[in-house]
């Protein structure tokens, strides 16, 4: 039985891998999405991460497709109380930005698509520096007070704005961020390590990193001379051109071989072992892609292995 991890100062307990919902309604249709969600839940998974904008970028989509499919799945399976649902605000074409009015309107729209009466974890997706943190936190607090949101969290934000937000919540006794969703993985460490990590450590924020597998590069399927059929292939393959990327792959191969594990599992296990990290996010288009992701729950790397990977990624 996988041990769930406490999410920061909240009362939420989550599986050590968050299932990314960005593919639902984009590269995974309803049937494939349900298969992935079923397989994740069957393995003990309980933490699904999406955003109101997923996947407005795809031809014919308006945004909200992922939330709608997750809502349908929750209703059909009757398991809403078993799943921690996280979604985000600021990027939906019809609800852009972080004005107080928009945050509240976007939350209502997300609740309708998810077909639920509450969001467990509500993230501000991309900060809007021109909006005072007082307005943002004030609107989020109203949602918590109304019972529409259980806990609030933050994704892409400067350290200064993050600290100002936390300070305002403390000063006024309002809802306070319990988690941060940073871009963070073995080939992108300075996107979190440094001031953001320092603030998270000091204030008890849990980290839920996105791009945990660097758009697929850290699965090990991108190698010199190979071609991968993926929408993200170009972004992932660029890491092969850097010395760090090649060193990280070599270190991952070595550790994976020692454990008889997949490269992706090792990459996620390194991330899951980092300070403040509660659950990395990874997505799967098909249920067949899930096993190496789910295996992070059972893989514990030695201190020496963690040190080898950290040194390779420096």
C-alpha cells in the first residue's frame, strides 16, 4: 500500500505522483482519458492536476476540455470524494488574468465543467504582476469561505510576489497558499532551486513540479540518431545537444540498470526525493505509458544514487 504524502500545511494527502490532465481532450480522447484515469486510480492514485485552459491551443478546442472529461469520469465512477482535484486560473481565453472578478467567475466555470461543488486545490496559473496581491488573495479567500475551494496554491510567480502574497495572507488572516507548482526537473533546476525553494522551505509550501520529465526527455526515449513521434519531440530532443543533458541520461541509465527500473521512474524518484516536493506531475496519453510513472511510489534511491544524479545535473 503506497503511503500518501501530506500536501504542505493542508489536510490533503496525495499519491506521490500527480496525474497531469493536459493531454485529456487533446492527444487523449474521452475513451483513452478514462482508461488512463481508471488505471491511475486502480494503482492507488488520487491526485489529478488540470487547468481551465487545457487544451485551448488544439484545433477546434475552446479550453476546458480536460476539466470536462475529468468531471465526466468522476461522475461516472462515483469517486469524487476519493480524488484530489487541482485546477488553475488565469489562462482560459474567456477568463484571462487574475482580477478578483475573473478569479471568481473562472472558478464557477471550472466547477461547472468538473461537475462538482468544490475544487480541492486551486492554483493561480501565471501571475499577473499588475494586479495587487491583495486583490488576488482576497478573491481566493472568498472562494474558500464560500466552500467552493478547499485550498489555494500558486504556480508561475516571482519570489518577491510569492513572499508578498504569503505575508498578506498572514497579516490579514486570509486563505494562504499551501503549495507551489514550479517548472522543475533534472535538466531544469534553477527554475525552482534558489529563492522559490527557500521560501517554500521556510513557509511549509509543498512543491508539485510540472515538466517533471522535461517534455519526455527524461524518459530516456530521446537518443542520438533516434526519431520520436510526439508533439513534444522538438522540445525534448534539444536537451541531447547539451553536455548536461547527456550526463543526466548517462547517470539515469546507470541508476536505472542497478534497480531494474525505467529511466523515467528514476528521474521522477530523484525529483520526489528533493526538499519540499510532495508529488511530481506526469501525464500519459495511454494506460500503457502509466506503469513507469506509477513505479515512483515504490522506488527509493540511495543517498549515493541521489548524489550521482544531482552532480550530473549540476
